[in-house]
């Protein structure tokens, strides 16, 4: 009877120990590189093809969840397509112009991924936030003349916000290539939560609206997994 009582009272601790051992076996760190061709957009403007690339670090929490962070370099921006110039007074003056802005950011994401499935192919979905630190920005105005000639004028106003915060969601598949190497491909959507600018563009006749950048991309990454199974 005494032995039975000891067994009953010890049973929950034995289960917890087994669960802890199981969870420990699922712990793993993965390091990978990624590249995503993106299409960036800003409300009222046209989109711009861009990219995001860099180093990723994943930490497994359980069999189905992991944290993801890293250091990424991203090129973002938007463009204003060909626009007519109002009332050019001389033949030597341009008749149209177009405009493109590019932003280069250091991105530090923090994302929670959900992983489902077993075997060689798994489903993965994630959501999180990315801190965007502006490294530099460039703007190019191109004037177009009646004879078809063009002249580009690079410029930089320097009044874009140095920090932004973006939401990010993704869903895709993971392919196990070897015991420790796996490949992921994930359609990804990012939306800027903070405006990139808060003053008018003084060189043109319109006022700068509150501007938020968003982009869609196809993120492809290759990882090497340390520890775990």
C-alpha cells in the first residue's frame, strides 16, 4: 500500500520530467540566409521593384513554434510615373517629369512562426514586427523634353523619418534537404505602421500626404540547424 501511494504521488513528477525531456529534444537554433524580391508601394503612387536580404536566426520553442530574428538589408521605395509639366513657357523647358524615391534600411525582425506537419515537407506561417532603421535615401527627378531627351537630377531632402516599425505576416512551406539543412519559401506581406515623412515636398505643387510604405515579396531562405532533431 505504501509503495502504491508513493507511485501515485510520484506519477505527475515523472510525467513532467518526461515532457521536459521531450521539449528539450525539440530545442534548436537555426541560422540561415534569405533573399526576397519585393514589390513596394505607397498610397497614391506607383510601385517599385526592390528586395530584402540578410541573416536570420531562429530559436525553437516547441515542436510547433519558434522565434525568428536577424539582421536584414532592404531596399524600398516608390515612384511617380510620367507627369506633364504645367504650362512650359519655352521650347527648351521640359514637358514632362517622373520621380523615384529609394530607401535603404537595416531591418531587425521579431517574428513568431507556427510549423505544422512532419516528414520532408512542412507548412509554416508567421507574424511579427520589424524595426526599420533608415541608412540612406535617394530621390531622382527625370525631366523629359519635347524632342524625347531626358535629364536626371539626383537629390536628397533628408527629412524622412529615421525609424519605422513594420508589421509582417507570411505563410509558406519548408523542405528538409538533409538532416540539418532545410529550405523555406514564403510569400510575405509587410506594412509600415509609422509614416515615412511628416512634412510637404517643397519643390512641387502638391502637399505630401501621410505616407506609409507596404510591400509584398517571395522570401526564400536556406538554414542550418544546430542541435535538436
